[in-house]
């Protein structure tokens, strides 16, 4: 129903931007996947996901036993930006900021509703989709990926693939095993898009323990790591890049290559 309504709206309206407000039961990731498929996906680009949280809803974001914790976790994983409103508007954003910082998806922002102007919202979405401030882009000898590095006291490296790139999951797992073999001290967090799902992958450098789980993020595939030199980023980019699906679906290929004329922003 949503796809049909949007298709009709795009035919009849002349606007450049559409705001889609989701209901409490909607899963942002599923909705975004639907918007990116077929002819509709070739016509629009999902510009960002904004989670609007009212004060009474905040406990669900921090208490896993809360009845709506699962939905809050989906919003937390998908959102580029959280806009918080409520009596404790001045205190809560800091708590949300610490929660969002746990995911490897750039510098996601929390704004109080009183400060959420359109310019601030767009800037926040851009920050979440790009590399964190202070990072320097570096060249890697692999197509289809961008790399950034921060050489501070604790070096950090970022790799970012466009949203149209899909990984073959079995090859991706093998590639990451090889990354850890060649760079045994690497600590990393990542999100990857495959043909069927988006996955979050983490690796603890101290224990060597890795974990995989489904991710609600839909911005792009990216990897954050504790790499001490840009050359090491090149090693990861080459190994992981070899796991990209060489034959994506026609819809995915169109989404990766075709310029969009309209954009959609989701509000949940």
C-alpha cells in the first residue's frame, strides 16, 4: 500500500522531497528495503531516517525488558538522527548520544525538539552517512570503496561502500577470517549489506571473539577498525571487496548507477 501510494504521489506531485511517517509497529529496515526495490527504488533515494522520541517512550531505548524495547532497538539501529522531546529534553540527549555511539555508523546526532530546524536535521543526516569529523580520506587500491583514517592516540580507520553494493555472505565471512589472520590485532565493528539481509559484525581484539547479528541500519556498508596505518586499511579493503556480489539484481544495479530525481526521508 505504501509503495502504491508513493508511486501515485510521485506521478501527481512535483515536489523534490517526501516525508514518510511510520507507525509504531513499522520496522524501518523493512520499509526502506521496500522503497529501494523495483521501479520505485530507481526513482527515489532514501535520504535519511529520523527517530522522533517523546519523553514517555525513552525508557524502551535503555531497558531491554521494556514491552516496546524491540521496536526501540530497530529505531536505534536505523536512525541517522534522534529528535527528543519531553520535560527532561535538556538531559536525555546525552544518554541517547552514548547509546547511538555503540554502532559503527558515523557520528549520529541527538537533537532536542526545540532545536531541530531543517538545516540541523540535514546536517545531522549527512554526518551519519559520512566519516566522523577529524578523519582524513586516504587512497586505497580497490574500486568501489572510500577510506578514512584518524591518526590520533588511538588510530581508527573507516571503510565505506555505497548502498548499492551487496556482499555474498559466505565469501564475506571467509574474507573477514582472512583479515583477522593477516591483522590479528584488529578490533572492528561493521555493517554489511547482503542479498537478503543487513548484518552487524564485531571483533574483539583482546579475545579474538567475533559476533554476527541482523542489523536495522540501511545507510551503506561500512567498517570501523583499530588500524594503525592507512596501508592496513588497503589490505582490508582488498580482501573484503573481493566478497562483493559480482552479479547484483537488476534493481540493485539500477539503484547503484542511476541518479535519483526525488528523495524520501523517513520519520519514525
